[in-house]
């Protein structure tokens, strides 16, 4: 397995929502907000290749939202999904599978692309199967009022109706392909998928929105967006138990600087980041 971090760009979210019950005077020291209390966050996908399959995990926000949406979430930065793949020499046609951890727009918006010349929208990867799970798909199709703004049908419904979507069985630790297993979590949203990727001596944990940044390793840092925050807390503890094992790395989808961390336990028994950096740095660490 070869794994590469794919930065698809940045956007902004409300800092308070991102850090939940943690007071602003604490989180703002770690991550200073702008005048509107917004913080800049990465949208970082992961590309995994084993010589047969080319798997993309999550896709970022995409390019098809209107000005009103863009004014709200302020996508920014030079990087794009297609640009970052191209920099690795990977074409859109080569991608065989797109694993969508969940269907919030900042994770699956890039699955369907808008041709800016013709205005036509189509699947971003013409030969790929797009993977979700049935429980989450139903949840996203008929969302509760609190998550409604995060589930935009245009990001995923056409994949389903176009016969391009497939469901991963909802079974803890299920093997997606050899070398990638999936854990299901229910705190952030219903049946979000956390892929564990074997990479030589390492296991990369793509923690999605369970531990979106290195600051969220700290247990009380649970996003206000989560539908079941106490379950998020339990799931985070469970994930950190795995992350402290030798050879395990935590991958951060939203951290504005660090893609990855090696974690361990400090003298008080708390899990903490021992080293952070790019995925390549951490794999060679
Ligand atoms: Zn999410």
C-alpha cells in the first residue's frame, strides 16, 4: 500500500462550533479566529494504492456550490482535489474506489464535479465506485433539522440514482479491501466510517470527524456539530487506544497545519501527540 495525503483546499467554520464546550479563551490561543470567530480548516483526503486499486478516501468540498454557500464557508487556498492528484501523477480515470467516510458536504462535495465551461455536473472519477453504507445513506437522504445544512443531496443522490454507489456492510472492523478495515462510529453522525490503512509497518487511522484536528486529541474537545457528543467521547477514547499502539498514526482531515500525528501517553496517563507533521514525515519518523 502506498498512502498519500491529498489536500483539497481549506474552508472556514465557526471556532466555537468546532471546539464544543471548550471556552473561546482556551481554544483561541491554539487556533486564533478571525473577526467573525471563524477558523481556517483543511479538507484533507487520502489516496491509497496497492497496485490494483486506487482508493480515494473523502473528496473535500468540490466546486459546484453557489456564491451564497461560498460566502458562508469561504473555500480558500491554492490546492484542489484534481490539482493534488495531478501533482502525484494520478489521473481521474485511474481512481477505482472513492470511500466516503460520511456525506457531510466538506467530505463528499468533491465526488461530483461541475464542468465550469458547460455547467454540467458529473461524477469526478468516471471509473470509480463510490462507497458509503446503507444506514448512513438513509440518514443523509432524510436528514434531521440539525444536520440538514450539512447533507446536500446534489453531492450524493446522483451517484445512487446513476448506479455508481455501493454500500459497505455495517460491521465493526469489516475489511474493505485487503489492507483497509473500517470502524463505524455514531457520535458525529450516524454510521460514519473510519478507515484503518496498513502501510508497511504502519497503520494509518483516518479519523475523519472523530478527531478532526490535533487539538481534538484532548478529550473534552468534541465538536458542537456532533449528534451524540457523549458517544463521540467514548468513540474517541476507543480510537485513541488504537492510536497509541506501536506503528499507528492518526491522520487529521481538518487540521490546518498537521496532516498526521504519532501519539502516546504522558505521565498523567493522558493521550497526547508526541510528534506531528506531514504524512511522509510521520511515516519516516
Ligand atoms: Zn462531518
